[in-house]
């Protein structure tokens, strides 16, 4: 009787172990692929110096400089209030400093830079230049606040995700300046709450990849589970066969 009890105790333990092993197998499978992808991505970045997103970030800041420097200069002279003139002067000065840093980064990492603003930015400049008085103040504050709000999330993502320490330091600086400019533009009282202040900031539209298993990962996990369960059943039957002695 004692031997039979020991056999069933061992069998119960193996059943529990067998049930746990497939879960362990799934965990191993799910973790192996992300680690491999991360290692491959890191190797690719180490060879090129910076990632493609880092390169786009450098170009993005350059585009911002190309239109915000002249608009800041214009506001510093033609602003309808002293507050708008002061804000314009500060924005122009800060973006000149950013432009020097961007050019240095572009030369260091071999990133080609644009030499003119985008078509949308050019339209905004035409709108601001074609305005005067209070209309000028509103166009200037609203358009620049909307642009800063849109780029803010991109700068934060690069700061959080880049593997390059130089890009990370620059993104930190840019992040601080963008936040500063949003606050200054809002302080003019000329930001349209339906556009600038509540501009969409590039919300994510994709699922977090680490929360999902691919078809290959699921298939491999199923094979691991089947093998472990078959082995468990075999061992349980062996231990459960009645012995000659009780």
C-alpha cells in the first residue's frame, strides 16, 4: 500500500510538472524572438551609427528651423503686442541654436538635410506674412503652437527609444525647447484652442508587438507542449503499473 501511495504521489507531481512545462515552453519561445530581433537591430545600428528614425528626427528638426526662424524674426518686428514680439525673438534665437546643432549632427552621421521648408510650412508662412495686427498675432501663435504640439511626441519617442547617446542628448535638448516654446506661445493668449493647443500629436496606431505571438512562435510552442504532455503521460503510466509487492 505504501509503495502504491508513493507511485501515485510521484505520478501526481509529474502531471503538475507536465502541465507547467508547456507554459514554460511558450514563455521561452515568446522571449527568444524579441531578444534575437533586438540583437540584430542593435548590430545594425552599431554599423550605421544611428537608426533611420534618428535620421528622420534630424531632418524633422531641420524642417522646423527653416520656417520658425524667419517667422520668429518677423514676429519680433511686426507683432501687435510686446508679448508676441518677445516670444518671436526667443523662438528665432532658440531655433538658430538648434540649427547649428542639427548641421553638426548631419555632418557627423552623413544625413542629407533639406534646404527649404515643406509645402505646408510655406503655406503657413504665407498666411502669417499676409496678416497684420491682431490677425497676425493669432496666425503666428496658432500655427507655431500647432506645429510644436505635433512634433512634441516624436521628439519624446526618439529621446526614449534611440540607442545613440549623441542623438539622445540632442533629443533631450530639443524636447526642453519644444515644451518651452509651447508654453510661450500659449502665454500670448492668441492660440486657437481648436487647432494649436489641442493639435493631435501623432498618436500610435499600432499594437505593442511584444504583447503578441507570431504564427511560427505559436506552432513551435504547440510542438513543445505536445512533446512534454506525451512524455508526462508515458511516465505516469509507468509509475502507475501495479507492482508485484504492495
